């Protein structure tokens, strides 16, 4: 979602909330990459789902549950800082409440080196045009 991220960076996003289906394979690398690319905090929120969550209340659910692995989504919620380092590393396999205090001055410090929507953006060479008008599937000019 490169262009969507570029639009968010251009608006000065300091904290990005990423919602994932629930897997450390999503949060482990991508969270840190986005934090480093944007020079912002990135909180990744991921679901945890086990075979027992499917249940067996219907024939279909019983069949799906029997065929499913013990863990379908291992969670992996985490928080990365604007330098791409973990503030809270991924927490797979357990329900937990993760909290942290973040300092937005760190965003400014990191953007002193690299600002994806600032001095490195090169609007003289490339730019992204975001049309915020309500869109329809058909237009009748």
C-alpha cells in the first residue's frame, strides 16, 4: 500500500495504527519497516484466534474446527519507534494488554535525518495527487 502510506506521510502522520488479521509474520517485519520509512511510531494490533474460537455450534463449524490447526492467528501486537526499533516487541500466542508512553519529540529527532514528506520527498521530481472527493463507480459528466 505504498501510495496510501505516502498520502499519510504527506499529512504528517506521527502515529500509525496498523490492524492486521493476526500473525507475527505480518507484524514482525512490516511494523518496523513502516516506522523506519515514516519516521513515526507504529502500533500494530493483531487478532488472536484458536481452534476453540470456531466452536462446533453447527455442522459447518464442527468441520472447519476439526480441519483447523490449533492456532489460526497468533496475534503479534507490537509497537515500534520512529527509529524502527521495538518499544514493545511482538507478543504472539497470548491475550494481553500492551501499554507504553511515547515521546513525540523522537519523531522530530528522526525526521531531522530523513523526512519522507519533507526535504527527501523531491516534489520537483515526483508528487502524489490525492483526490478526496466522494467517488462513485459511474460518472455522468
